[in-house]
């Protein structure tokens, strides 16, 4: 009889960059929502809607967590946190190395939103200024704005050639990725799978959509009393996204 086990875990959130810190914050019931002042300053119309409040990644640098300095300017924040969580999961698993046929399955509802918005604005500016579109840098362009590029980045970094798959099913993307990884091992299609999810939807369009859905807190005076993980007094439906990567491995039972 064979079963699937989680051999390593990695996590990075706006308020904690490791499992121990995150768990302490959950137990302390301390929220880490803050005012996103960059949005408030640059977009006057937000003043009519209330202040911008959310959980935001800031100044995430790959070089602070792993040997990836040369990729800082290349990757979107979503890809960066996926790589960091992967590195933590592999370290936590105590595996000396990843097998060459290790599979990578990553869930992301929105993908590399910051990079995508940047490319769209470059195209829009070219059109508005009647500038040839060939001036838009294509290299590291469309391919690095897609969700599929997240799993591909992990595979490239660890030099593994197993199946690379991206899953986008809204808020269940990460959970589905782990479920697919489980089946991948259970049915003996892979021996080892690096699976999980990443999300850093912190651009203006994302904020507007989430704000319309009632996800963000609408007023500054209640920021500290706003949504907390598992808070009983929170009566409205809110969204708290964690960014988790698991390292799963097949275990043979005798």
C-alpha cells in the first residue's frame, strides 16, 4: 500500500515570511492589514470610495531568501513569493536534492498581475502616442505575465524536467494544485511533486474589483479592528489569502 505524505512546508504572507511567525500571529490575533497609501496618493477618485486598506507585499527581494539576485528585475512579485515558498518547503523537507523528474504544480487565480498591467500600459501608451508597437519590449513580456510562467520559473531554477502545470480556479487554485499533486503521486505518475499556490494581486484594477466585492475595509478608523484570521466577531465575508508551497513525496508502506 502506498500513501502520499507532505515532507516540507514553506509559506510567505504580507505579515509573516515563515511558518513560525505566521502561527504566532494567528495565536496573537494580530491583523496585518494596512492602508495602501500608494493607491490613495496616486488615484484621487479613491477618496470618494474610502481609503485603500489591504494586506500588501512590499519590497520582496529574492536575494534575501535565496540565491536568485540576477532575477530580481525579471520576475513579478507573484513568481518571487512562489520561489521563496518553494525554497522553504525544500529546505524543510530535508531533501538533499530534487529528482530530475520532480513535478511542479502551482495554483494562482490572477497570475503575474503587476507584470501584466505594466505590459498593457506600455501598449496603451504606444497607441496613445502613435508610437510603433515594436517599441514595447517583448522579451520577458507576454510569457512572463501568464500564470504558467510561475511553475516554469520554479522548474528552471531547480533544473528539473518533470511535469509543469498551472491551475487557475479562483480562490481554490492552491487547494486544487495540492489535490492534483496528490493524485499525481497516488497514481504513480510522479515520485515527488512541488505544489502550492501564489498570489500578489496588488494593482489598481485588482483593488477596485476586490473593493467592489466588499473584501477591503472601507474606513481608516477601523483598520486595526478589521478582518483577522478566524475572528469570531467578523460578520462580513472577507478574503485572507495565504501563499503556501508543499513538497510532497510518495511513501511506501510495508
